[in-house]
């Protein structure tokens, strides 16, 4: 059996790291919630976003190859 050697990580996907962090925050909030589901207002509060759609300048542009793909 061949096991690849450990390679140093020199490339980081900063968008993915932010998404992982936000997902963790949502998981913590959901675990602490008394209700079955988080309300949209509570999700906005946890993610520290304005529920009005936010400023388009704050959105992350789609990466290469994302044309025509559905989010989510």
C-alpha cells in the first residue's frame, strides 16, 4: 500500500475558510437554540448580516467556472 508523503500547505482558499467559520457559528447557535430551527432573523444575527439583502459590494464574486451554476 502506497501512502503519499505530507506536503506543506502553501495555498489556502480564504473564501472556504470563511464559509467553514460561518457554518461553525450557525452550528453552535443551532445547538444552543431551544426551538427546532433557527429563524431567518436569528440566522442573520448569527452571521452578522442585515436581513435586507445586504450591500452587493460585500458579496463574494463567483469563482472561475461558476457560470451557470446554482448556489447552494
